[in-house]
């Protein structure tokens, strides 16, 4: 008992008040609904079983009665085929006199009429005599038809539709069960009866009840009375798609309503006697009683839900909003406030929560500003690591030019270098436009070309990229690396190509050269160096550019290295569309994620 109580406490301990009230209402109503549903289901099953059994018994009786009559006609046909007069009339006798032949004919017709009248159905017995090319019938309309006489012979009943409603026919020939060519047979006895006999049986079966019987055979038009032909056609289409046994029943939906369909197969004809009854009409009293009960349950449930909704608005909703507000603060959304007024004791809790959130937001904004200042100082520090490296190389170039007496080149170089450093030493902003950065590159390449005069460069930047905001000195170290390794060290004429590309995931600038390039092992080592901390063996320029891009934009931004189509090395500079200073909201979320510790440290 104690374990059961503990298990229930563990199960429902995390549920709120509203869920527990709704569960209590459901637990009160559910047993009543289940008990009534069970009794109602039992009643429906009993009625449906009685209906199925009753329909099958009635259909079996009709089918048995029909089979008896059809078997009687088969026996009459067999009697005709065994008659001596029939055998004698069908023989080829050239010496028989006309009177004797006429007497045999009258004898055969009389027997046909007598045997046909023995059946309760309207029918016609016909004997074809291929040897004398003559046909005798019980109704006096015996006309010899070569096609009928030489047609296929079958001991089974077959249905032939015609304008009069169709008829069933069966042939018996002598000698029985011996295969011969039709031209050598002495007589063929044909029994036929119109389908109107079956229609009359269906009318007697239907009576004044709710039955809708008809006869059905796959691939044939159904034989039915005048009642509801459209329903019969729809049901025939359903039955044609199903596998039917000798007898049984199925529930089929016709016109959106369920019907109980019963069927029994005739042993003589092979057709099915089918009857369908609307289940809804039979079960209507039980359905009305069930609907009344469910309406009462629905009213009680609506009253219970109304009480639960009032409780939800007054208690559960304020608690839920308070919990959501605490979750917002925990996830870093310190600007979240509670504006709902339940006009009860929760008003005081909401006011105190808003005061607490405002104080936390004030403290974290202070920590955030300090973080921004730290990032700006870090960017300027990284940028200053690049400037001395380029300046020392430039001074070395000027020294060489003065030594060789080329004062004009030295003057041009100094002017370009002065313009370059005027741009570079402006550290008020760490960001610039791509157009200004390209102007700096042209100054740099002019200086290098004055010194060596054995390379040329190509710029292919889309105009749409010129106004992009990028970090200062993002391209210059890459171009300098290409000059040093692809021009100076190789000793041959160099090509530097700088191109830009706008892609779906951001922007890209590639710097290609025609130097000696790098092997796959060297490229792999260079890529790995970009991710390691700066050391004595690590190149400062490329590493700084990669780290600044990664820090300024996102972790997918930076440098990538691959073989160049020019034969040397390709360095791709890639970055996303938003810089870090334009994503202050993301930086703030990063700070706020550790807001509690930072607030404690500043306090």
C-alpha cells in the first residue's frame, strides 16, 4: 500500500492543478461511459447477429427453392434426350414414309409440351435434330438454326442477355458424356427459362419488408426488381472487387451509410442471391437511446470543463506565466516582463518578479559593455601585430632603391607608402569598406612593382561587393605572402590575380599566384597551423587574418588554401554577411548566458 501511494505521488507529483482537476472529472465520467458503451455494444451485436442469421436463412430458402425448380428442368431435359421417339426422329432413315415422320414429330412435340407444363416456371424445351436439320419446341416455335444447332455444347446452365430481360439455357445431348462433333449427334435437347422467373421470386421474397434482393454473377448484369437500381449498381461494383464464398455476409458502405449485405450461391446456376439492409434503419431505436445518453454525458463534461477553465484562468495561468518568466530569465531573456493582471494574490508576485528582472538586466548590461570594450581592444591589438611586419619590409625596399640611386622610384615609393600608412594608422574604427581596402592593395602592389618590375596583377571584384564592411588589413597580408613566395623566391615573372565572388552562404575573395605552389602534405600542415595558438614557428600575417575573420564574423569565416589554376597557391578569404559589431544581439546573448557569474564578479 505504501509503495502504491508512493508510485501515485511520483506519477502525479509533476502535474499542475488544472491537469489534476481535468483528470478527476474524466475519472468520474469514464466508468459510466465505458459501462454503457459495453452494454450498448452487446445489444448491437445481438441484433446484428439475429439480422444476419435471419437474412441468410431466407436467402438459403429462396436459393434452395430455385435450385429445385432448375434441377427439375434439367431432369425433364434428360428425360427428353432418353425418349425413344426423339431418338427415332433424329435418325437418318431414307426409307421412312412422310406420314410416319409426321407422326413421330407430333409425338415428340406432345411430349415436350407435357414435360414443359410439369414445371411451375415458364420455360421452353427445344430439340435440335442435326441429321434431319429440324427443330421441335414445346411452344410450337421450333425453328432450326444452324448456328444454334452447331454451337458450343455444355452441360451447365448459362445466362444469355437479350432485350427481353435475358434467359438461362442448358443443353443435353445423346450419347451422354461422349465427345463427338456436332454434325454427328442425333439430337440436342435445349432447356431454357426467362430471367423473369427469378424476378418474380425476388418480388415474393421482398414482400412488404425492408429487403432489397437481387441475383448477381461476376461479369453479368444483375437480375433485380424495379426497387433502387442505382444502389444495386453501386453494390455490384463493390462485390466485383471482393472474393465471395458460397455464402456469408459483409458490411459495405453505400452512399456513406453502412449496409449489411448477405449472399448465398445457387448450386445449379452459380449465381448469388444477394440482399442488403441498411444497418442504421434497423438499429435506429438503439442509436436514439445511445445519442441521448451521450448528450447527457457531454452536458456533464461541459459543466466540468467550465469549472476547470475558471480554475485555470484564476490559478493555473498565473502560475504558468510565472514559471515561463523564470525560464526566460534562465535562458538569458532579461528584458522579459509579466503584463498579465489576474486581480488576485498573484498581482504582488508579478510586480516583484518584474522588479527583480529589471535589476538583473541593469547589471548584465554593465557587464556587456565591458565585454564590448574588451573585444575592441583585442581587435586593435591583433591589427597592431600586422603593421610592424609590413613596415619593416617596406623600409627594406626603400633602402635598396636609394642604394641603387633610383631616387624617382624611391620618391614614388615613399609617397605610396605615406598614403598607405595614413590609411593604416587610422585606428578609430576596426572596420572599413572593401573599396578602401582595394585602394590600399593597389598602393602596396605599386610599391612592390617599382622595386621588382617583374610581375603584374589583376583585380576582378564585382561592383556589388565594393561597399561591403570588412576588417582593416584583411587582404594585404595575403597579397604580401604571394609577392614573397611566388615572385621573389621563384625569380620568374609573376602573376597576381585578386577576384571576388558573392555566394548564397556569404562572400569570398581569392588571391591566386603562379608560384611553385604547395604539396598536399604542406597544405594540410598550413590548414592545421591556422587553428593552433600563435607560436614562434607560426606565420604572423596569415594567422592574424584567419583569427580576426573567425572572431569578427563566425566560426565558418577565415582562410582556406588550395592549388591555384595559375599553377601556384590559391588563398580564399571567406566571411558571412554580418560582422560581429552588427550582431550585438548575439554577443549579448553570449554574455548573458554567463550573466549570473559576471554579475557576482562585478558586484
